[in-house]
């Protein structure tokens, strides 16, 4: 493909309403002309998780203005687009449908090619948007809704080497924060407390290390934290500031160690790769990031963490996945279904955990 491609991306599979314009000019690095993300955090805050009906309605109400904003910021009209890429799953189906309907309408009205994109493929191909790395590479997706190791072999070739069998780590961070009376999202709050705590005071479990391969489990960790908290409350009538810090530090150390050990195994399983790349909100956690980088370096594999705004949910990754697909000759089509579940690797056994943000694999 030797022509410039400018795509509009639309993402609405969870609790972020997002639109972006990305351009690829032959011989130049990809350009993100705009990437607008409107979070719904405040709409769901009172419910302790994402409420699918509220999310779907908010997407439907806001998508057209977010798309308009993305086009305005990019300085690109609909006529200048070469196509539209939209998240067609996996995710909360009401939200996915809102995005798909808007994309279909725009594409039909303007005669634009339409590309259905798997949200996970968007995350998995992001290191090629930010760093133009070559296949194959290992991707660790680690957020509130995802946790899996993907060997990315091509634009449309992914092998899932393992993943969580229950909660995603971000979900465990959020639940931990809730149990300790810390604000949401829990990750940054727990990380902040953990900095001042003793990671060795509480011996939290490292689940599934005795199981071969790189599947993970995080729900037992949250139960262990609940028990430790409750026994402190029974013994002392409450938690001290230091108790809370130590609980956070112990919990974070357990998550970091499980991720590091399983990453080590995933790198051994994957064979030679060009990089270990991370995506997802949990990749913002500094001690976790540092441990993953150490493991990667030990394997002689470059470590890549795209900027956080491109690690978390956004539409630039969807536009980019659309460009990648067009570039290798995959034909656009408006004949596709919105899918709540859509594993990238059909050959891998289904993951049991669905995550608080809806089924993701
Ligand atoms: O990728 P993301 O924005 O959304 C999806 O889940 O798809 O990730 C959000 C998750 C939340 O659970 C949040 O608590 C977690 O990422 N997170 C963190 C940190 N920052 C965000 N977890 C641990 N440490 C952090 N610094
Ligand atoms: Zn995501």
C-alpha cells in the first residue's frame, strides 16, 4: 500500500467515549492528528463499577460531539477521510452498538469504507503506532478489564499464551482501595499508600505460581487482604495509617511478583521477540513497570511502555488497527456483528474471568 491513509477511529466498548484521527503517509512515522477521550468515571462512581445501561446511554448521547471534536482538532473533514474504523467488540454490548451504529451511518452517508476492529487488537497493535516495532513481539495487557499475554505475530495473528482466570489486576487494585476506604480508581491511590508501607509485614499469597504456564489469578489476593484488614479491626478496633500503607504495599508486591514471574515464563514460551510491550492502566504502576523491565532485560528483550494515554482505552489505537488492516489488504466491510465476546486467539481456551468492565476475551 503506497498511498496516504487517514482514518477516523471510534471506541465505545467500555466507559470511555473516544474518537481519533490517525494518518499514515508512506515513508513517514504514523501521525495521531487527534485523540479525544471523554471518560464516564463520574457517572459510575456511586455504583462501584461500570453500569452497562448508563454507559450505553452516555456513549449514545456523546459520541457524535466527540467525533466532531476529533475531526475539528485534526483539521480534517469527513471528505478527507479514507475510511472509518470502529470497535466492534469485545465489550459492553450497548456501548459497542452505539459506536457501530454511528460508524455505519457515517460510512453509508459518505460512501466511506468501514473496518470492524477488535478492541484487544487495538491495544495489541499500539506499539507499532508509537514505536513502529516489527512482529513478533510479546504484549502484556494489564488493566481493569484485561489481563493476558499475547504473542503478536501479525496484524491479524495473535496467540494468547495465558491470562487471568478471574479478576484483572486493575480490578483487584480497585477492590483493594474500596476495602481500605481509598478513592477510585484504586490503582494510583494504592500505589501512593504502598510507597510509604512495608511490603513484608503481611504475607499475601502469590496465586497459581505452582501451575505451569502463564495463567494468573487475582481474586484470592483480594480475599486475603480482606481477612488481614478484618483481623486488624477485630484486634485493634480499626486501622492505623501505617496499617493501611502496609496492606497496600503487601498487596502491590504480590501483584508485581506474580506479573513478573508469569512474564518471565511468557518470554520463555514465546521464543525470540522484538520487544516486551505493556498496555493498560496498571502499566502506569511504577514498581510493577520496573519489575517487568527487569525481567525483560534479563531475557535480553527491549521493554516498551507506550505513553499512558495510548496504553489506556482510546480511539487512536482503533484507527491505527484499521490502517494496519487496510495496509495488508484486509477488505473493509459494513457487514459485521457487534460482539460482546471476541477472543483474538480462537484456539486458546476461553478465559473464565469477565472483569468488572464486562467480558473482554
Ligand atoms: O486501561 P484502563 O484505563 O481501563 C480499562 O480497564 O480498560 O485501566 C484502568 C485500571 C483501573 O483498574 C485502575 O485502578 C488501574 O488501571 N490503574 C492502576 C494504576 N493506574 C491505573 N493500577 C495500579 N497502579 C496504578 N498506578
Ligand atoms: Zn481496553
